[in-house]
C-alpha cells in the first residue's frame, strides 16, 4: 500500500486532534460498543446492598471482605453498582474494550472501601474472559456502557459515590423510624412511601431474601440524575426487615464466602 501523502497525513492529524478535543470538552468517547446489537441505555439503576443480609453467613474472612472488619464493618446500605438499563427488559454490558485500572481511582480508594466495599474474598469474572476484583467487574460490565453521560473509569466511580451520598437511603429510612433489627418488620408499602416522599415521588425497587430480609434496594435515575420510577416489581413479602449481623474479624472464619451474583439477572 502506498504511503500517505503529506496532505493526507495532515488531514489525519487534524481529525485526531479534533476527536481529542471533543473528548475533553464534551465527554465524547471514540470507543465503539463491542456489540452492534447494543444501543445507548435509557436510564440508570443505583443498586444498593444491605450488609446485614450480604454478611449474614460469611465464610472466609480476608482483608478485602467488608464483613470482616470488626467494628469497622458496614452497618448501612452500600453500593453494589451503577447500572445503565433499558426501558424494556435488559441492559447493555461490556460496551468497550476498556480494562479496569486500579491506579486511575487511587484518590477515591478510601471512599470506595467505605461506601462501595466487596463482601467476598477472591475474584470474579470480567469482560475479557479473565478474573478480576469486584470493582473491575462493575466497571467493565456496567461502567463502560454509561457513555455519553459518564465517560471513563474515574468519572464512573466518582459519579456513583456522589449520587449515593446525595440520595442517602439509610438516613431517610432511619429518620422515618425504619431501623436495623432481626425481629422488627415493617410494611413494605410504608418503606417505599418514605423513600418516595424524599426522592421526587420516585418508586424504588426492593429485593428480599427469606423471611422478608432486605437484600438490595434500587434507586432509578434519568440521564440527568433526577429520580424516576424504577418500574420493576419488588421481590418481597408485605412485611420486610433490615437484619443485623455480627461482624467477623479477619482470619477467624474458615471456608469460602459464596459469590452473590449480580441481582440484575432477576429482571
């Protein structure tokens, strides 16, 4: 193949520079979805985990397992992930070839460990037929699909933590009298009403384990991060509870904590 002329090379250079400027100024991304069958998402789900359910029967303890931090173990809702969703059933996933790079979010490490901890040891699947951390899984599967609203790993984690902090579900429920307890149960309609009253009348989705123990609570947002209805059915009985648990100390429990699969699979 003949080499490019000087004029052609100059044109290529101009195009590259323009694309870089667009990326910086407007947040455009030059990366294309990995599958032509996927399209841009319609809204976001902020999926929250209740530690009293996720940590109820911890197996193996290790430094990465937030269930095993003793007095520092979480007692409030924590982040599972920020997931782009379609209005109809389904969601995009693994939208680019980007790989998680922990160095890109070093400045956020303290907040991530506090508000977005993992409840397991070991690794899980990523988008590249490899194994990686909980955060690698969340970014590669979901975060890469958040463009053009969120572009890049750092913005994905920072935006998620910011939205989580602004819409503090634990505080809303506590102020309304819904507190952690292994015995006290509350009408789910009252819990939903308390959240709707604070968050623009937007209906959340709640998922439960056995006996009405809350596992996850989802808040839904439009692309401007204004609350909207989740329009998804709750998997809970009429009365629910927010169970407590006894935090473990690292290296004092043997076995293997089971991997809790992404709850979006139940849609």
